[in-house]
């Protein structure tokens, strides 16, 4: 006897910290609806927050590879993650111009808008 095709639900487990579960359980929509809403909001990324985070992570990896042994590297990274464009430019002054230019180009789309602030 053939049974009608039933939709397959792929259930997956999510591991969260106890405080995360407590927050989810306190939401009026419930755990599952709240998780779906959070994922939906993040995937739409209307304010660009998650895109900016991804760009900063990409920039950090580039900075680590290209300038990790340069003077003021750690200070420059801290300035970048703190959205301190002036501080970032100040810390990168001794770095090669192509490296500074690429970092500025990567960060141009985030709130750390450093385009046009080339160090001399």
C-alpha cells in the first residue's frame, strides 16, 4: 500500500548556554518561534550589523596575515573593533601603503568608514 509523501522534517539539536535557554524560555512566543525570528532577522540583516561583523572578521584575518608582525598591530586591531577610525589610521602609519589601502577598502562598508584617511 502506497502512502502519500509526507514532508520530511530535519530536526537538529542546538547547544546553548543555560542563560540563553533561560532567555528563550522567557520569550512570549516560545523557544522555537523566538529562534526562528532571530534567524530570520539575522538573515535579513536590515541594519547591516551582521555584514559589518563579517567584514571586520575578514579584515582582521587580512591584518593578521599581512601586518601581524608590524608595529602597533594589536593596538590597530583594538581600534578597528572599537570603531575608532582615527586610532586605526594612527596605528597603521608605519605599515606599507598597499596594506593600509586594502584595509581601508575592506572597512569602507562598515561603520568604521576610513576611506580617504590615508596616513602619510
